[in-house]
C-alpha cells in the first residue's frame, strides 16, 4: 500500500504503483579519459507515485507532458 501523491488517497492492497516524471534535465555524457562528449540525454530530477486513477487525473491536468 502507498499514498497516491496526486489524489492524496491510500491505495488498495495489491494496487500497482505508477511513477510520474515531474521534472527532468538535459545531461551530457563525457568520456572520463578524454573529456569528449559521447552522448546527450535526460535525467530524472523528480518523480511522484500515483495510482491508476492518479495517472488519469495527472494526464488530464498536464496534457503537454504526454
């Protein structure tokens, strides 16, 4: 059991926990020996736990993050 951080409700026993990425930042990956940039990507800064109902509510409120 866990508390949904979107609805604030306690989940039912056996409910699946979903993670929603709330904030991310761009990341450069460098070769430690040469210092050369070998890739770019994203890294998660903050994520929240949500029930299936919480995910539906989050997606309705934040359609730009889909």
